[in-house]
C-alpha cells in the first residue's frame, strides 16, 4: 500500500481545490496543476490546506505573476486559518488575490 500524497489537488469547474500540505516536496505538483489549468480566472480553494512553507509561497507568487503577465487571474479562496495567518505575517495577503 502506498502512502497518500501530503497534498491532494482536485480539479473543479472554477479551478483547483487543495487539501494537505504545500512544501518543497509538493510545490512542483501544484505549479504543474496551475499551469495546466486553462481557465482565464482560476480559483484555488485552500480551505483544507493545513501548512504552506516558503516553497509553496514561491509557487503561489510566481503563479500570480505569470497570470498577470498573460492576462489571467489567480485567486486564492477560502484560506484555512493557518494559510490566512501565513499570508498575513508574510505580508503578501494584499499582493495576492485572496477572498474568503
């Protein structure tokens, strides 16, 4: 039996839904999933994200920058309390598009 991935990425009608941890191990899969999403306005539901490290923040920032450059929009929705706190203390909650 194989262990479940520390990050589950599900495709939704509006973008992606994440559950678990975004770290150096899982960040590349998230970057790939965001890149593969063909919507012009991508909602990333983070209600079930328990942890994000600097690798995860980097992926979210880079996705935001790439989206702006290509006239797309990335929006983080329903951030868990842990994610909200991290975005707040890192000072990027105002930079990224975040909504409850």
